[in-house]
C-alpha cells in the first residue's frame, strides 16, 4: 500500500458552452466588420418601388 494521496482526474471544462458561444460571437462580429470595411452592399440605383409615388403626396 502506498502513502501517496490519490490524484484527482482532470475536471471537465464547465465553461465549454460559454467559450464556444464567445468564439462564434467574435467570428460574427469580425465578419460584420470586414463586410462594412470592404464596402458591403451598396444599391446605387433606386428601384421603382423605392421612389414615392405622386399619389402618396396628395
């Protein structure tokens, strides 16, 4: 019989879900920032649906 204390097995990562969520949030915000900095979507031509009609003005 040995007198050494038993070593506890390593504890599971209790914050794994939080870590995964934080990584996904960081990736999404980096993608949004890259989208904005690289120009994003620009619709320079107005479609006919965007122009208000004269009937709406009265």
